[in-house]
C-alpha cells in the first residue's frame, strides 16, 4: 500500500492518503515500540555481571619473566615504544637456567618495564617472542589514579642481584681484556695482510 | 522593578477589602491539592518516562537507587537543588529569573478548573475550559521571555518556534473543545463530566448520553475530534514529535538552554504538569472525567479521584509512548498539520455535530 504512484492521484486524494498514512504508519511504529516495551532488555549490568571475553581478546600484557631471555624483540616490535628492556650479559661461571621452552638463558634482565598507559593493544610484541613469555590476557580493569602506576615492572631481580651481576660482568670483562693483552704481548705481531687482488672484471654481456 | 512593587503593594488592600470575608487560608487550602498532586505526579512520571523509554529501546534504565531505581527521581531532584543556579552575564536578569515561574504559573493556573472528583475542583467557575485555554496562553509568554532574556541564539530560536507552535495549536485545541462544549452545553468541566456520568457508553468519545441514532451519527465526529484534541494538546506541551522548541539535536535545549539548577527543574515540572493538564482536559471532555466507566459501580467522590488520575495517567503514558516512537516533525510539517489538516477537519466536525444536535 506504500508504493502507490502519487502522480496517478488527484490533489484531494493525495491529501487524504497522506493523512491516512500519517496515522497508519504512526500506529505501526507504536505497535513496534509496544512490543519492544516487553522484550527483555539486552543491557548487561556491568560491574555486577561481566561478559566472558573471547579467547583471543587483547587486553593487559603479561610477561612471564622466568621465561624471558632478554632478546629485546618485543621492544623492537612495539610501535609506541612502551616496552623498556635492559640486559646484563651472563658470565660463563653463572648458570641462568633454561626457559620452559628449552632455550638457554644467557642474559640477566634487570629491567623489563611496560608502560601500559602507552600500550595500544596491537599485540605485535606477542608474535616475535621466541619463548612465548609475553602474552595478552583478558584483564581489562586496571585503572589507576596516578598514571605512573600504569608503568608495570616485570623484572624479578633485586637491586643486590643486579649489582652482583654487574660486578661479575665487570670482572669477567677485565679478565678477558687482561688475557687478550697478555696474548697480544706474547704472540708476535702478524704480518700486515697483503692487499687483496681485485677479481678479474666480469664481462658486461654474457659470452655467446 | 521598584515601581512595579509599589503598585502591587497599593493594589493588595483593594483586593483585601473586596475579599475581606474570605480568609487567605481558604484560598491556600483550596489551591494546595493540585500543587501537591503535581509534585508527586512529576516524580512518578519522571520515573515512568525513563523506564518506558529505556524498555522501548531494550535497555533497563535506573537499577541501583533503590529497587529497580525507584528512588532515582528523588536523587535527581536533590541533585537539581544542589546545583549552582547560574544566570548568564549578558542575560536580562529580571526576565530570566521570572520566566520559569511564569511558565509554571500558566500551567498551574489551568489546574484551577480541573475537576479531580465530583467533590473537588479548584474554582467552580462557569467559564471553565475558556479560562483554561486563556490561562495556559501565559505559558507562551513565559517561553518567549525565557528565550529572549537568555540572550542566546538557540534559546531565541527555540522561543520563536514555541510561540509559533503554541499559537497555531491553540486554534485546533479551542475548536476541539468547542465540539464537546456544543454537545454538553457547558464550559464548566465538572458539568461536562457530570453530563457523561453513568458508564462508558455515555462518554462523549462514544457519542455521549444521546438517543441511539444521534449517538451513532455523532460517534465518528467525536472520535476524530478527540484524536485531534489529544494531538494538538501534545503539540502544546512541546513534546516529541512536536518538540521543535527544544529540539535538542538542532537547538541544544531550545528556550531553556541557559537554565540550570532549580530554574531548569521548574521548567521540567511545568512540562510534566502540562502533560497531565492536556490529558486531564481530554479526559474531562471526552472520557467522562471522574465518572466511573462501570456506571454506578466504583463511583463516588473518592473513586472519582482514582478514575480521573488513572485516565489522565493513561494518556500521559500514551504521550510518553508516542514520544519514544515518532521522530520530530519539520517546521513546515508542523504548520501544515495544524492549519491544513486539524483546523479544516474540526470545522467539518463542528458543522456536523451542530447539525446532528439540531436535528
């Protein structure tokens, strides 16, 4: 009844048809809203009721620091530079253990900070991690009154441990330098390498 | 203002002399019930409107303040009382402060002739509806005053629209009232209600207490008249689909953009009171007012209040329901509806009803 061609009606017919349609369509709309008045609401009373997030939801980052090998790949991948990693090389006399994925840990990780306030939840840091120690969780309620509290520190090392690791590395470096110097002093100086001969130029066009 | 104050002070003894035998207390007691009713009704309607609008949109609205948010209107009022009552620097301060009260007074004055029951009516004057239409015109002045005094372009536009709209829709309202008045022969709403007493078949909506042939002839015309009266009334209340003066998507909040705190609350109260006033007039004229729909069953002065409030609240609900169903009309559509549809239809109705009554 709505696809009447108005051009075929006279002005008077159009006038009455418009009035009829105005009332009729208003009633259709009111019937619709009446039905919705008794439809159960779709609202979820959030703090009381929470929806389960999808399995692959990207929310707060979590770092399992025991598995971190300090490779810095997540920090490199981060588009907003919210991950700060500092490492101290482990010396051969220390055994840092292996990760749960079997990778040998060679670096101490004294600083592993994620400023979650900067994080854009892109998940790009998760994919390069060789030990799968940085993951996105489904935790989304972590508001703070102070922005600085959103800078999460994941490193498990105490300042004392850091100092010990640094000291060991310094001693090891000194020893190595001393060894090198001793070796350099003992061994005769190798002759200067001869100028390498330039390879014959390749023909510009392949010979036919 | 001082001049005005002095003039009023001079006038008071004059009025006092004339009404010396009636104490002021009688007036206050007589005028109080509608005010108490308006205040309570506004709380209920505030809650109803929010709940109905929410459920129409498949939401739940207030849920925390009391059981299903039942105390939320009280909390809203408390908030409005606490709010800073600002007056813009560039506003006309006197008019700005006066406007909301004028709007409310215009509406409240209308309640004087509404018969809440066969036993209670603020003022039993024989002009009844005529006085009501005149008194509610004060609202236009109040709205225009608020828009002009705000010194704000949105307010002014809203006020202009409201003036144009209210003046236009007073014509169909008055004409529709005339149809009922022609049938009953009285302007007094209490008389009109009494005329329809004795059951649902006596309501003017269904032709009134006439002989059956006359009744059947009257029925289509009274039905159309009632529909027009209700719609024109909705337009007078400035509610969607006729909410052009407020039109929050185009005019911020229209004439009350600059208002806050209690003054804003008064505007709101006036709007809700006006909603009931319009429903009350439609009820009294066409649906038997305080008379019971079952004849003598459940009738009497106390049941009268019940029936009157129930009928009024039903139409308040319909207004809310329509508000959350229909989109806003365009200005030209608004004027078209008033002048080219409602007014001619009512002329036909008045003519037909007059003819049927004479025959």
